[in-house]
């Protein structure tokens, strides 16, 4: 009888200890990591030094666009663009800002007529981009990324 009672206590102890160990060794569920990345947007736009203090993302984008436009137009005004015919054209300048904040010219979409009237326009835009200050690069998931922007330039005389 004593042997049976002892066996009963041992078995019940083992069963209870297994359930106790099982409760304390349960692992936390693994959090799923968001692996879908939207490559068409950034968390923060590239910034000129005077736009960095603006808290809103939308206002930072507007500040960036205004500063870039003002710089390009100011550079174009320095050059004497003399043409024989009238021009009413929109030129699309594609700019690339790399992870170091350096701006470079990717491409220019210009009509053939405007290219004939202003053959040096590409080099004028390239020189004006060299005079840009270093920008803070765009940020995506807390890392600097390179971005491309298209800047329309309207020419009228």
C-alpha cells in the first residue's frame, strides 16, 4: 500500500511539474516585421539648411521645392539668354540627390526648337546645380536614400 501511495505521489508530482515548466517556458509570439516598402515615397524629403527647422513634412516639401526653384531661376537670370524667336516652352529637368546630399543632373526634356534656340541650356543648368549647397538627403526608414525630382522650368520671352 505504501508503495502504491509513493508511486501515486511521484506521478502526480511529475505531471504537475511538467505543466509548471510548460507555463514558464512559453515564448512570446514573434512580432511580424513590415517587409513591404513603398519605394515611391520617403519619410523625409531632402532639405536645404534653412528648411530643416520646419516641423511639418508637407511644409518641408514646399520649402524644398521653392528653394530649388528660386536657386535655378536665379542662376538662369545670371546668364544672358538671347534668342531670335519667341519662346513659350516648358523644360523638364530631372534632378538626382544622392545619399550624401549632392545634387546632379539626370536628364533634361527639351523640345527641338528650344534646343536650337538655346544650345547651351544643358550646361547652364548643370553649372547652376554645381553651385547648390549640400542638402540633407531624403530619409526612408531612418536611412538616407537617393531621390529624383522633376523640376519644370517655364521659358517665356
